[in-house]
């Protein structure tokens, strides 16, 4: 079938929205008609050429939500008409990692996905006979996509697909970091560094876990206001000495849980150092630039602080994204407060500009 899609032709150049060919689903795959897709930093980062593992030409986008239109042979958990969220972080339930029960990082299709191919090593996207690769296994800056069954989460049809798109990446990453990876205990004190999509998700996650005090630190007054609306009890403008202030306000010990959601290694260090001595747990959810390293003074670990990372917030995507969407439907997560702009597919480059200017939390393309 012919679809409209935003193609990254060359690094550092605007995306080119055009007609491309999308082949039908093969064994274990489903065709999804997309209704909405969030515009994320990872798309922008890849488009800029800063990511050495990027590839062109490809169709960008990975925060999609839509409706299943067709399924290939052997697909048993999805049917035509199902509402789904696209997952750059699949969950097969059977590979060595999934079976361990210890991680959400599925390795079943990792190799091909990293190279821009579907699990059988081919693409469903093409243009005049030339293959177009699939970005993050998703390619959702498009009217439709074909993805593996294990990379689609079936969600309640009652949830708006625009809201569902946010659960495909940053929002679930933040929520999951607090709810699943750190598993914040009720009554605890939490600090969230960064009030972008991931940080706001972490603030909401800490609230849902029953945290007593949630301090959110950011540079933007507007974002801090959103943090307050989503459960932050304290909003602080990021300044020098923030670690000392946290230690001081927590009886001289530090916070039970800290979350880093800026991707800056200097802030990661602050998140480590403001975790409580004895048991403080620092969860790194932001993505640092390639090759950057995090400095930690070993004494901080010696005194009992712990540091962990989380990919997709530790969320077991296929199982837990539907549960997070249920929390949204129950009124527990104010997703609408995060959608700052609604754009058409043709305005996708405008979405990048808005992000570059730090205008709003999330732009959503609506097809
Ligand atoms: Zn993303
Ligand atoms: Zn797996």
C-alpha cells in the first residue's frame, strides 16, 4: 500500500514527507494504521547525525499509537481492530532476558532492530524499489507501519490514541523508573532532576507510589508548574548548591530516592550525591551523549548509596504499558497536561523546532 511518511534522507537536513510503499505484514507481524505519534528527542538526535549508529534513508518516529488493520501468520495475541501502542522496547517473554524475570530489556530482535530491519532481516518500507529502514523498529512518522507482534502493546480502546502515544516512550520511562525500577515506597522522600517528559512521568510515578515529599528541580518555571500539577510537593529552580540543600532539608542525610531525567552527566552526579547515605537509591533515566562518562566518588557508594539505570523505565512493555494506560483511564495520570502542540505529519519539522526551542513538553502528530 502507499502511505505518507516522513523520511530522513540525509543527516542534518529536514525530514521529507512523501509517498512511500509499505508491504503487508509477514509472519509474526501486524499492520497498524497510526492515529498519533509523539515527537521525541531521540528522533531529533538521530536526524541531527549526532548518533553514530544512525542510518539513512529511514522513516523516523517511535512514539506511535493506532489500530491493527491486518495481522500476519502466527499472530495470536493481536486481532484486527485492536488499539495498540508501538514499542521500541519489545517484550517477547521467552528470550534469555525476558525469561529471567530480572530485566525488561528483551534481546529477541535486538540485532536486526538496531540496524533498522524487521526480525527477518528485511524492510517493509520502500520507495521506487529502494529499501527504507525502520527507525527503532517503529517508523511511526507515517500513516501506517508494520511491526513485530512482540513490539505492540494492546491497550484499552477507551483511551484516546493521542494520549496513548505518550505511553510509547518518555512518559512510561518516567512512570516506570519510579513505579517499577525504583519501586518507591510509600512515605518516602524523592527528588526528580529535570521536568521534561521523563521527569514529569517520574514525579507522577512517585505520587502514585505514595511518596510523602517529591522535590522537582528544573530550570524552567513553566515546567516546574507542571511538575507541581502532577504531584511535586516542592519545586526548585536548579542552582549551584542543590545537593547541599537537599541534604540539609532531609535531616542531613539525603533523599530516599533520586531520579535523573536530563541526560546531563553533571546532573547525574548530583542525583547520586543527593541520595541518602545508608540506602538512598539513584535511578538514571536520562540518556547521556555517546561517550560521556559519569564521575562518582566511591565514598558515596561505600556509605550505602546505590545507583541504577533503567531502559524504558524498567517497564515490561507489553505487560505493563496497558496497565499504565488503565491508570490514565482511572484519572491517576494527567496525560493531557503533557500534550503541548498538535501537528499534522507535514508539520513534523515544526515539531523538531518546538523541541529545540524547549517550547512545551510534547508535540503530537495527529494523522
Ligand atoms: Zn522517545
Ligand atoms: Zn525477550
